[in-house]
């Protein structure tokens, strides 16, 4: 396979992952968009977290909420739990890396807030600890995940929404996660601002 064929292969694989996700994810994404709007209208904020590329996605989502997506609107309250390196390294050094998100949720989260987790892997300890902390604070959770069901999916409750990409390739899952975040922002804007 030459380089051009490899590029074409990657584009086609991404498109295929997105297309295969539509019938499975359209309902949960719509449900998640509605849940976010309800939280915002009740005065809550969106807290997001993830690791690696998923941390970048969590930060990107918070920036789209605080600033804007495709339309002018007032900023919406959102916080990425991945951005404060002093807090993250302090918690990791004094306690455990698994607690870097959970301790922030315990300190900053309220029952009116919502946790958005983004992870390719259902068995990441610090994301699982974040979900447990959110539930302790009576916060609903939206979990963007992918691949096989693991520990995270088993923690989710009736007030939570799971958006699981039906693919095992990390890059494909993350690509669909970014598309999902764009869909959520569009749904939020549509519901808050109208057509």
C-alpha cells in the first residue's frame, strides 16, 4: 500500500466508523443533549474529563461551551478537570493518579451539575473514580466510550447516558467522539437559541 492509498484507507475507515455509529448513537446523543440543556437551565455546570486525546476532547468541549460553537451566544458554564497541572500533580503526588478527577468533583461538583467523561477504554481507574464521585454528589453522567463494555458501563445509573462507539480502534473512537461533541454543541445551541 503506497502513502496515498494509506491516507485514503484512513479516511475511509473514519467515515465507515462514523456511518456505523449513526443508528446506534443518534438516540443517546439526542438524550445527552437534552440532559445537558436541562442541567444548564437549572443553573448547573458541565464538568468534563478524560486522558490523553480524550483529555484534549474534554478541554475542547469546555472551550466550545464557554466561548461559542458556530453561533454567537453567551458563554455556558463548563469546566475541564484536565487543565490545572498544579492541582493534577498535587493530587497525584499526595494521593494517587486515580483520584485526580474524583477529588475535584468532590470539591467543586454539586447535584445540579453534570459529569461528561470521554474515554476509549471502559476500565480506566481515574475515569471510574470520577463517575463514582459524581454519583456520590448526585450528579448525572454522560459517558462517551468505545469498544467493549467494561467496568465503566456497569457503574452507570438510570439518570446517566452512555454513548458507546461501536469500534475498537482508539483513533476511530476518538474521531467519532469529536463528532459527537460537535453534535452535542449543535443540539445545545438549537434548544437554547432556536433555529
